[in-house]
């Protein structure tokens, strides 16, 4: 489920691409969706500032990432799919919800809320990365998620305050890394809430090397696919 195209006002493109690569490697068939709604605003990514008097549509912008193969989120049902995954990017907090503005008092897009509740009720796994775990924390009371660390640690975790907001939303936050955990087989951390079948990983919540983010997303995708039982 995409939220636009571009980290500051839509889907984080590297995260979306990483998810697609790992899903392809796992043998999954993929359909992409996005809500047919206006973006909260448009950001000039070269300046990091809002582009005044400009508006864009979330579905239309998301089609850029999907190479045109995308459908309205209203058409997404549990009947047709084994799992659902939400990349991060500020679009999750601006277009799929109002978290960027309202924090713990945020509202979630009605179709996003429906999808999360439907997949949860059906016992089908939900994957989220970066900032998007706030959606599960808001909609699925008591869900365990991670956005990484709970302290900024000198700027390594610039969005660490999100962990506190997750707790205020009613979720349980679990501290996780993006680095390799020492073992014979390097493993990049994702958190698996086995009860709710919610799988999360920090991704770009951490200022770290791209390959670590890529591998963390891989751990999330692998666990989502494992939970489908297929």
C-alpha cells in the first residue's frame, strides 16, 4: 500500500523498491494499491520545503512507483491476498493518516483502517516499516511494533520520539536495530508480533548505511511471507 512518491510527502521510494525486490525473491505475486485522495501537501524535495499552490493525488503519484500497475485502495480485500505491506515515508503520516500533524490524536484514512482491521481479523500478516508502524499502533490496540530506538543517540535515531507516540497510541514499542546481530548468519532485525501477525522494521528511522536498511526490510518481508504459511 503506497502513499505517494517521495520521502517527504509520500512513499519512501527506496523502501518500496526494497520491499518489491524481497517479495520477488520470495516468489510472491504483488498488487499495489493507494488511496484516491489528495496529498496533505507537496514538498519540493530539492529544498525540503512545501511547494506553494501545488496539489497532487496520492493514487496518481503512487503510480510512478508502481509503473502504472496500481489500483484504488478501496478495491483491496483479504479474499484476494495473503498479506499486506506498508512502506514508510512521510506519506504514511500525512496521507494515510494525520499523525504528522496530530500525533497521538491522529485519524487514519478510512480505507487504510478498514484494510488493517480486515487483515487482522482474517489472521493474515501485516508488514510495516519506518514510520508506518504508527498505523498499526493506532488501529490495532496493543499491537507490538518497532521504529527502532527510543533515544536519538546523537542524531543516529532522529525520529526516536515516535516510539513514545506509539505508546500513547496504545501500542507496545520494542527496541530493535538496523545493524547485523552477531551470529553465523548475519541477520538484520525486524520485530514479529506473533499474536497479531504484525511485522515491523525501523528502515530509514535510523541514519545508517543503505544496505542495512535493505536487509532489515528483507527480514520484515521474509517474516511476513513465513506467517502466510505458504
